[in-house]
C-alpha cells in the first residue's frame, strides 16, 4: 500500500508499508510452537498431592485446548477475567494457556496477600471463575461470600483428592476437564488484546492492576530468552522457583517453551531442602527466584555439604541481591549469577547483569562489584534517571536520581484507573527506584525513593548497608531504616536476623561494615530480631519496620 503525506513546499512524498505477512503475537503460538518442535520435551511438576508428575509440551498443549473449550462451554468469553490461586504446577500452566487461548484474561492472585487484599483485587477485576490448588481451599471458603462475581471454583486436583467444600459450584479440575475434548480452535483476537492481569503488592495504598497484552508477553519472553539475558535453549532444564503469581514467573512460563527448554515446576515446597532436592534430582541447569529463597538454599548447602553439579546459572531478582550471596554461588559452588531487576509494571524484567567485555576483570573483587549492580537493559527497554523536576541526569555512575523506563512491555495505565497519568511527557514510567547508571550502561539501585535515608542533607542507601551486613558470617538477613534524629533529621538503624545457631554482636557487625562505607553512613545502632516482615512478593516490608520502631531512641540522640 502506498500512502501520501504532505511534504515540504506542498510536495507529497510516498510512504511505503512493508509487504510481509500479518502474524499476530499471541500467547497460544508459544505453546503451539513448543508442541510442534519440542513436543516430547519434559514438563515435570511436584504436585500439591505429593508425587512428581511428568508430562510433555505436546500434552500440555492438548490439555490447554480442552481447558479453553471447557471454559467456553461454561460461558467464558473474550475479555472475561479468570483467576488462578495456585502454585507452579502443570495444571496451573495448562490453565494459563487455556484461558488466554479463548481471549479471556488470566488473573494470577498472590496467596501471600492479606485476605482483604485478595477480596479487593478479585472484586476489582470482577473475576468470573477461580482455579485454585488444594492448599488454598480453606482460604477461598473464608472469602467466597465476599466474591459476588465468582460463579465457579475449579480445584486443581482429581476426584480422589477432591475435598468436601462449601465453595459454590466447586468441581475437581480433572472431572471438569473431562467435559471437553481438544477439538478447539484458538480465538483469533488482536495481539494488543488483554491476556494477563497481575496486581502490585500494595505496599502503598490499594494494589494496582497491571494488564498485560498478548503482544507484550510474547515480546518480553523473546527478550528474556536472548543470550545476554536468561540465555535459554533446548539444552536447558529450567526451574522457575519464582511463582507464576509473581509477575508472570519472570516470563519463564512463556520463555522456556519458546526456547524448547525442559520445564520443572516446584509445586508448593519452596524451602531450602526441597529446592535443593528438585534442583539435583531433575538436573536443573537454570533457575530463578528472589534472594530469600537463595538464603535458605545456601544455608541448606552449608549445613549438608551439598553441591550443584548441573546448575549453569541462577537468576536472582525481586530485591537487591547481597554480593555475599553472589560470591557464595560463584566461588563455593561454581554457579554464575545473573542479578536481575524489574517490576510488575515491566512484565517484569527490566535489566540483567551480564558481563560485557568492557568490564571483564581477572580480579574477582572488581568483577563482583559489577555483578552486584542490577546490570543493563536488554533490547526493548529504555531508561533514564532524572531529578525531582524531571530533568535528565548524567550516566556517570555517581549521580543518582529517579529511575524511569519505557518499552513495549511497560505499563502505560493501571487497570480501571485509565484517567490516572503514570507516564512523563516522553512516555517514561517512574519506577519509584533511586539509581545511578554508569558509562557502560550498568545500573545500581541505591534505594526505593520512599526508603532512602536523608541524613544531614545527604542520602544514605539502605540497600547498600543491607547487602554489606548480610556478608557477616552471623547475619542471615538485614534491613536498614531511617530513625528520626533531632540534629541529622534521620539516622540509620540496622536490623538483623541471625543465622541458625549464631549470635550477631553489634560491635562486630558494625566493625565489619566500617571499612566499606563512608563514616557518616555508619548505622547508629543495631537490633537483632527473630525474623523480618516481607511483602507478598518477598521484599522486606519497610513500612511495617518503620511503624514497629517509630518510637525507637537511638543512642546518638543524646
């Protein structure tokens, strides 16, 4: 097609459209491809009932077609929201592809949210059906009376394990699925149609809905498969420890079948011993999770003397990974770490710390300093840092500012809040993170804008202090918050959780920090606690800590 557009001096110029086929980027094409080219590749799951379940991409596709047909028979149509409250298993995966395959919207509900938050987001989404695991039947029974839009509860199990339940119109998944065959044609929807819905964890205000499209999910998965991202291939065995309800499981439910990688689903057991067992038994080569999972795995390895002979790389994100954890994986167990960063609004991966030739060093200390950053953007993500007025700041590795992003898998509005503008005039989304970006493109998160400590007119990075503290041999986890101070406005308080059988001493821990930070960054005090509160996505809940220690008096106040 040739279009005419006015040019200079009134002359027209021809605009040519390409003559390539229209091939919409739809999620079902991913599982179609996996079944066609890698149909016999294994999909392994630890079931909620207990035993390991083994299937293939070919069978997952066939059962996803049955899910789609059965949902359609139940009256679910294009654009309807279908919720899932489930662990990473083959049934959850089938439901995902089946829901999207009829043009409906899968809505992953995070079971770690408070009950009131779950009620809020399911009512806000107006979910019509809920797929749920056996684990969550008691929770659903407590809130079902507050979910007027939900018409049916499908328990992801078979008739033999189906519990007696008060849930209305409840049915065992396998019985429900028996009511349809795989003679179904995927819905021909636009690639820009909604495909998935995930709500933020709601640490400030009510959770906000991020509505993914087919196009954004497919492009994001293609981005993560790339060699300097997760680098997946047919030779990989992928374990997404990160749940499907954590922003698309970091795209691994799409990226692994797209690459033809075998897929291992961990089910409900995410403790260190269980993760180690499935890593080694199934000979996993690539895995991904938040730091708290890896704290538990490393403690298990330290206790048992275990090894990770098949693992070739591990992705760590969700919150900043302490350099001590990166070093433990790489030096003790010979497993390279990919430090990643992102957020729900980014589908979620925004950067991955692969090592460029320009920054490679034989000196591991220098290399670790690079690996501790959040890395650089893969293709399709653009970013900048600005001051509070929106003025762009230099990428010199020293100047920090508000981190803003844009790209085809970045949110432009929140669901049912379309009148709320969340982008700047250039189309960038403010992530809420404070960061630096250096000349080689490596970004370092210094804090969340709401968590940064303001002391004497200067900013102190709580994340950097936490990462250093976790390197102490007696410290399992650490948090730093600002405490009100009459002279300096705020001063840092270090809060630590001890490793099992250890007793962190304040002077020893602070002396451990001292050589690595500016003197005025030194915490004014340290408190030992049994555990730290976490958000539903595994981040340390600083709002609760600030509330808990609101009246805490620092020894320096005198």
